[in-house]
C-alpha cells in the first residue's frame, strides 16, 4: 500500500493523467544506465529516442547521443513519467536503474514539471559494458551499458570482466583461467552487503593501502587488468580492516589491541602493508562517542572520516588516504 501511494505521488507530480505505457516492454538489466535503457526502449517500440524523451519531459539533447558515452538524468516528475511509460512501479525503476535514485535526480523545474538532461559526461560514476551473457539471457540483442561507481565490473555468475573501454574487438576478459578473481569478487559483494556503505569505504581504503608507493604494486588505471591483480588482496585487507573498524565504532579499541592487530597484519601481509595500515589508523582515530546505528543488522554506521559514501563515488573519491589511487589518464582502460 505504501509503495502504491508513493507511485501515485510521482504520477501526480509528473502530470501523468494521459500517459500510457508503451505497447512493447523492455526487460530491466540490474545496474543499467538510464540512457542505455531508454535507447533500448525506444528501439523496441520503433521510436526515435528524441521522440520518447518528449514523453518524459522537457530537455535538450543532440540527435546522435550515444549511451556508451554519457548518462541520462531525470527529475522526480520525469522519473514518474518514465515509470508510467515502462509500465512498472517507480520502486522497480529505481532498483534497476541506479541513476534514477533520489540522490541522482535533477533539481526541480520552476514550473514543477517533468524534465530530463543528457549531459556530455556522467555526473558521477562510469559507463561500463554489461556482461554479454547476462544480456543474452534476457534476450537482448544490442550492447547494454551499466552505471558503475568504478571503471570496471566483474560478473561473478559468468566469470567475465568488463570495463569502460569502447573497444568492440575485446569487449571483455574471460576469467575462467583465474577463478581466484571471481572468488574475490564474491567476497567483495558479501562484504559490502554485510557492512553497507561502510564496506565500500573499507574497500576503497584497501585499494588505497595497496596504492602506497612503498607497497610497490601498480596503481589502478596503469593497465586494463590491474583491478584483476589487486582485487584478491584488496578484499583480504578490507576484511582485516573491518575487524578493527567495528571495534573502533563500538568504542572498544585500546591501543594495545591495535598493536596486536598490527602485528597480525605484518605476519599476514608483510611489513610494508602493515606500515601503511598504521598510517591508515591515523585517519581513523578513536571516537569520543560511538555513532548511533541507523538500522538494525550487520551494517556498520558511517563515521569520520567516512561520513558519507555516495552510490556512484569511485574508490579514489571515497578513500580517506591522501595519495592517488587512480592514475590520471583520459581513458585508463582503452
């Protein structure tokens, strides 16, 4: 009942009295960019994208916008219209298309009417090619582009690595020769689901630890396959960080206990990584008072230095460590 009321509010806000769903439906692919989905929706119904956008609201766009290069954004009323055209509840739209979430909505028009915008570049995150086998399983014939916080995506189901490269000659890397990478990705997903946004922050910090010059590992972006090399150890480091971070947030972290943990890290990862973890500790001081939990369960509460973790912020934007994690390059992955 609550979901139906929320959808009705969006429909009213978007002036959707006369909007009907398109005759031909298009299945969602989790994590897809709004631009990619709308392009497929228009094609399926024999419409020009510009014509479909007119039904969503007011906006401007070049006639040859390619969803592999930029993302489509809508305001709240425009989101309501898109949901009506798709014929699905707004909640399902938000779950499938990350950029339709509240934090990514455009500011409301002065008139309060529906609007959309297709800027030259995404406002956050990266457009990453979707797994071809996931796409084929949904009987989708054209390429699909995901909206991801980082420049790569690993499909643990089909063992494929894809990134924001537009090179159609090598659209993905088969991970069957490296099952340990797929296992690491599954552990990463489990970690972030268990800990919530704080888990993403710890993963970013783990990549940051590995980016320190003393560790002598390649930084993200130096090669297309660098994430595959770093992910297994990064997940292990993040898991170890989670143990000590939970105690810090609970207010139970005597200095001797941290020293003991640091000794364990030296034994497991070596002295260079343990030294960097000591630097990481200085960015996570003991709190005067434990933060309040926002919800029950296993999620860690967010606290300084990670007070907010946006869903489309990349590892180099989330980490509290001051050095660069990502190499500066126009297109690190090709």
